C-alpha cells in the first residue's frame, strides 16, 4: 500500500481488567489492524507504541490517537454547575460532589450520553488512572484526543452515514469493547478530517471530540463561566 501522505487513526477502549482493545483505520475508514493489549501499563504503552511506529514511521504518513478515557483528573472540586431547568450556571452547593469536567457537563446537558464524572480526588478508578497515563505517554508521540463512544453513537445515528471497515477477529473477547475502539478511531477520523466538533475545555481540563456537530447546541453551556 502506498503510505505517502496517508493518515491513520488509532482508537483505544481503556479497560483495567481484561486488557485494552485497539483498532486502526485509514483515511477512507477501512480496517488496518486491531487487537488486544494486556499486562501492566508499561506493556500496554509499549504495544501501542509499536502500533504508532507501524503507521507513523513512514515518510509522509501521520497517525492520530483517540482514547476512551478522561485526559486528566480535576485538581480541585468543580466550581460551576449547570442547571438545566433554568439553563444557567450556578455555584456549587454543599450537597454537590465536586466531580466532573466541562466537557462532561456539555455531553450531559445535551443528553447525548451519560458521562462517568471524573473525580477531583483519589482513589481514582484503575481504568481512569490507565487513561491518564496513556494520554501522558502517547501524547509524546502523536496527537491524542479524548473520545466518548457512547456520545459518538448518538451523533452517528444520522445522515450522512459514517461507514467503516471492521474485522470481526477478536470480537468474542469483548464485542462492545472492540466496537468502541473502532468507534474511537472513526471519531478521530471524522474530527481530523473536519467533520467533527470538540466540546468543553473551558476549565482547562481537556475537550471531548465528537464525530459531528451538535444538532441543537446550547450556547450557554458551551462557554465556561469566568466569574
């Protein structure tokens, strides 16, 4: 295959117990490779590093990575909460837990998926810790994006349809997990190719990219309060 000026998209579904499935698509959305990576953090990072080398080591080719996990934890309790009834931001109450980043709030406010709110203090779930580490390590080698396949499914359910090539080998180990890895790769492809959208980031804690524009954006929630 001629890899000159080619783009590849790698999606990772972060798991802490049975390993992490990954999938690679090319510019046309065709399957390039997929598999499972197991072991400790070092083994998983090395396995993904080899995949990065295979698809970004040729002159003229590039690779972008989508990780289905939070980019980072909150350094302190959240300072703003979205009130869907009044469509306004409000300061925290004593009953609020303090978890959640701006990008997750945007997803929830638009009712396209239910996020697993990123905590502001340990103990962090093991899969989130793995995700934090993957962003740190893989970000040194390739552009990394935070994806949320549950939200991508909702926005892919429309026209024009998004088509990708899928290899079924490896699905038996965890069908939904492998499919999420493919959707992660497809989401990055749509975003990098200019058809997607990034939400959040107003709190400085990362964005979530989506494969399509929000159909009915709530402008107020897309902007993080400044005071």
